[in-house]
C-alpha cells in the first residue's frame, strides 16, 4: 500500500512539474482509489478485531462463571 501511494504521489509531482493536467488528475484518482480500497480493508479488520475482543471477554466471563459453579458443586458433593 505505502509503496503504491509513494509511486502515485511521485507521478503526481512529476506530472504537475510538467504541467500535465491529465496525468495529474489520473494520479490523484489512483491515490484516492488506493486510499479508499485500503481504508475499507483496514476498517473491516478493525471491526473484526473489536468483535473478537468482545467474544473473548464474554468467553472469559462465562468460563469464570462455570468454574465457580463447578467449585460449588464439588463442595456440595464432598459434603455428601
């Protein structure tokens, strides 16, 4: 991603220095497309990561509850 953006930006600079408006616009569109594609990808990864974090927390809490129940049952069984 970063390399593509650097290339597009460098092409944009060269096109501007040569007053080549058509190429300047093309490079800007390439930069915008690359940013949008990568932003969508990174946002999807972020959302998946947040969901995973919530699921992990829920699992840890559930496991803690089950462990407490098991200990309580074991104590009751030892009494009988």
